[in-house]
C-alpha cells in the first residue's frame, strides 16, 4: 500500500494522527523539501528514506521520475509513505502520483494534510474568512509551469473574490501585484507575505499591492501571499509571532 500523505505546513504538531501512524509503520518514506525533517525521526528502525525534493529552478528529480520511484518502491515494500508538505491535493501533484499508481494496479490511500493556504495565514493572525469582511477565499498557484503556452489563471475573475491566497508565488510577486491592480484592485489594497509559516522562523510582512514587492524584498522562501481586507485583522489576531 502506498500512502500519499500530507505532512502539514511545517509545525510538527500539525501532523494528523493518521499520518503519524503510517509514518511509524513505513518501510520507506519518499519525502519532499517542504516536509519537516523532524517527522522522519518518528519512523521505525530500518526505514529507508528517499529524498525527492523540488525547489524553484532546481529539481532533484523530475515529477515523472518521482512517480516511477514511488511505483518501484511499491514493488519492494509493503508500506510506502509518500510524504508531501501541506496537502497532497493542493498543488502537491498527488493526483498525478495517484493516477500513475492506479494505472499500474498499485493500491493507494490519500491522507490529507493541513494545507498552508489556511494554516499559515492563521499563524500570522490572518483569517481567510471573517464575518462582515470576507465570505469567500480562493487558493491560486503563484508559479505556473513555464512550459504552458498560456496562463490558466483568470485574473478578471478575481474582481469579486474577497480573499486571495497565492502559493509558491514569491518570485512572481511583482507580476501578481501588477495584475491585480490592472483589474481594478486599489493600489492601497492590503496584502501580506508570510515566510516559513508555522515554524520558529516565521516572518510576516504586511503592506499594499503598491509597496509589497519592496517591503518583502529579502524575505526567504517558502512563502505565501494573502491579498484581502482580512489582512488588516492581523493587528488584533496576531498571536504566534507575539509569543
């Protein structure tokens, strides 16, 4: 059995009970860059570890090879854990990995993880919805494949959305802020960039669409971007960085 497992946003205590159980039972753990390495210490003696991390501009292993690595390990071991930062189905390529296994007759289960899209803003004191402020939110990739002939992001549709959360978008922050202003978002519309969320290294920069690029110039990855009036609630709800 292959368990496509969400590791959560970074804080080890945000790992689910089910995820922890299969990690303890795993014969091999195939893990990525965003999974907290402390989680691996929960594995049993003799468990094999395979690193397949990816970061912007540098892939240890292409996705097609990752798919095949998971498959080949399923032929060798009874319990395979594919450990992925966040949630496997939120820009985690878990669907592709599951489909690859299905085509080859390999059983798999999905173990959802707490996605950074809601947990990281929460740790920064920014609720993605709030009565009287935001009744909806949208999660958007901030890093589309450079091989695409055209963007799948419908920027015009963001005019009515209350809260926008961009994942993996730090390197495209200038493009994102410009696009949102082009569709009519005010220059002083609030936004935040949150780096290394839910960890001790968390850092949050708050600004506007006009100045956020300058303010977050030196912030490290991984980071996500929150755009919306809910950002203003951070003044009241910031709890984690004040501890």
